[in-house]
C-alpha cells in the first residue's frame, strides 16, 4: 500500500503529464538498509523522467533525493535502470537500481540496489562503503 501511495504522490505532482505516463515505485526487499524507496514517472512516448523522488534511511540518517540528483535513467523493454546521488553533510551517496520485468506478474518487478557512500572530504582516505540488496518494484 505504501508503494502505491508513493506512486500516486509522484504522479500527482504533474497531473497533466500523468495522462500519458508510466510510473514505477520501488522499496528495499531486505533489511540491509533501514529504509529505501524510489519512484518516478516517465512519458510513454519518449525516454526520460517527468518526476522522481527517493528516500534512503541508513545509520540513523535520512537522505532525500530529487529529480536533479538523477545521473542516468533507462526505462524500456522491461528494464529500469536509474543511477542517482547527492551529498548530505560530510557524506556523498551514490545509488544504482536495476530492475527487470517479471514475466509471471506484469506489475511486480524484482531487482537490485547498490548504495555506495563515503566522505566527501578529499583528505579523508577511508574507503567508501557499498551495500547491496534487493528491491521489489510496482510498475504501472
């Protein structure tokens, strides 16, 4: 139910464009992060995103991402790939989501996510941390 609500909110942001758009909403399907949700809408007639939003909660910190944080997006042929990232405080976050259509269920698409984060201070020599997990997406 939460994912449908997220998708409805995402599509409501652009009501005129929602008529000819497709939407996706994904959530972490594991416990590797406290919370991870991502969603957006794409026009059916051309590549790209109409809108986008994501939320990551990790180590007691909540990071929100917006459309301007998207580095790349591909959505066609039963595949969704989105890469986005942003800086929050002293940390830089980069997230990759890869999803593929489930032939048995056209609405639920399984996939993976990868969260990489580390210090944005160039003098800090600690290695970035990468967390990988599974997502379950609803596509309409």
